[in-house]
C-alpha cells in the first residue's frame, strides 16, 4: 500500500477522499457522456446550418438559469447546494425520458433536450469542481485534482461505450433514466466528501471557514457576476474561458459539418461521436492519474494552462492547409484530451485561492454564462466565416490566433495564482504565530 500511495503521490488518509472524488466524477461523467452522443445526433438532425441558433438558445437559457442557481446558493448551506441542484436535474431527466418515450421523433423536443443538456453539462460539472475546491486545500488540489479528474475520464470512457451498446435496446428514453440514477450516486459521493472533511479538519486557523460550510453564502442571485466584474483575477479566468470556448466552438462546427457529410445515418453519427469520446478519455486517464499532479507541483499551474493552447494553434494552421476528416480527428482528440488532462484541472486549481463566495457564485457565472456567451458569439462568427466560400481556411487561421491569445492568458493566470498562493501562505503563517502567542 505504501508503494501505491507513493506512486499516486498521496498523503496519509487521502486515499478515501480521492476515491470519493473519483466516484463523484465517474458517475457524473458516465451519465453525461452516455447522453452526449444523443445530443450531438439531435443537433445534426436539426440541421448543421442551424447550430448557431442552438448555441444562442443555450446562452439565453443559461442566462435564465443563473439567477435560479444564485438564489439557491444564497439560501442553502454550501454543502447542500450540489444535492439540491442535482436533485432538480434528476427530475428533469426523468421528465425528458417520459416525453421521448411518447414522442421520439419530435424535432422541438430534440432541440429542447440539446439546449438542456448543454446547460446541465456546465452547471453540474462546475458545481462538482466547486465542492472539491471547497473541501481540499491548495496544496492538496495540486496533487489530487488531476487524479480525481481521472474519474471524469473513466466515466467519459464508460459512458460512450454504454451509449453505443444500450441505445438500440433502451432507446433514448432508457438512457436518460439510467443517467438520472448515476447522477443520484454523485450526490452520495459529494455528501461523503463533506463528512470526511468534518472528521479531518484543516489547520486550526482554517476551521472557521470550514464551519461556514454549514450556513448559506447569503447575498443575492447576481453576486457571482459582481464578483467577477470587480476582481481582476476572476476577470482573467473569464477571459481564459471565453477563449477556450471560442476554440472549442470552431472545432465543434467543423466536427458537425464533416461528420454530417461522411456519415448521413443518425445511428452511425451517434456511434462516431461515441468512438471519439472513448479515444479521448482513454488517452486522458493515464496523464490525469500519474502526471497532472506532478506537473502542477514541480512546474506550476501555468504549464497546465499554456501547453494545450500552443498545440491547438499549430493544429488550426495544419487544418487550414489540409482540411481532411482524419487530420481533424487528430486535432479534436488532442484538444479534448489536453483539456481534460491538463487545462481543466489547472483551471480548477485557480479557485482554491479565492473566497467561498467566489468558489461557488463567481465560478458558476464564469463556467456557465461566460462560457456559453463565448460559445454563442464564436458560433455566429464561425458561421459568418464559413459563408466566405472563397476563403475556406480563414476560420482556421483566426482560430490559431485565438489559441495563441488563450495561451498568453493562461501564462498570466499561472503567475497570478502563484502570487495569491504566496500571500495566503504568509497570512496563514501570521495567523498561526498569533494563535501561539
């Protein structure tokens, strides 16, 4: 066991919470990735030329959801935000399952589900990371977040496989009901993590913050947006997310066009999307479990945030010069593998040096409204560039420029996080000295 803990870079009594974090993400992502190919198929069914409308609808829906989440976060204890939110999502999934059972070919139901899953995706994943940022210290996050993100990749591997195998016998309605059951399991894992932290508190001067987990954050539903607007560090994270969303959207539109052209059958489309998901997650697991934490510890969070954007910038140029399906798949896999294994854990580590209000409210605002806003704007931009038929590679060259800006923003955030962490360590040292005297 000691060899295994050294191999995984664990400290005493950290194995159980790491397993709980793995379970939280595994169950959440298994359900989501089981449904993701269904969403992509429904997006293609509505017409590739209409994708920008679905992105805009998703952004508008996210704006409507923001005050609801803000109200919940302001009224209930931090440790109960995830169970309440996930419980609401479970009810939604069961309702969609019943509707698809009765109207499987309804195009408006398909579009509604596409938008709903796109909103659910960001809110649910953001909230899971908020719980981890609330439970673990910054030092623990650097070592453990990548490993726990491995649960997301494992779920991303199992989910598409389950979708491919079960979509024929269960149909879409059965997959939704199964996803609801998995989401209920995620609630149990989050509750266990908070109870573990209760039994294993942090240092004495940090305990008041731990006790605050039993009370609500207070404030109003729009505090998240206000926190972002007045905090340069959070503004930097917001810019990073907009650039990430823009790169993802450019590649997503290319994916929809190329898949619709090569695979006209909806069942084949679902299987292709699922296969891409499986390859991405398989590549990500090893990196998350064995490398991400060590990279963050030894080279800093900035390396996690910069490496992938630089690779994607090269990929965009390559795709502009040789726009084939095989090359696109290589770039798409590299982008998503890098995001899951490096960018996402690094981005979430940034939130360990901010206040609880910012970990939940501001983080949710950035991960939902800001992200989907970037989606909507870049979706229309990509559509406009595609209409310039005489310049087919223009969108890819612009994407390369966005990716380079994304890399520069990641570098600046890594430096800012280091400064904040050093300030927090100094403050903790002063607090300990004061307690001793």
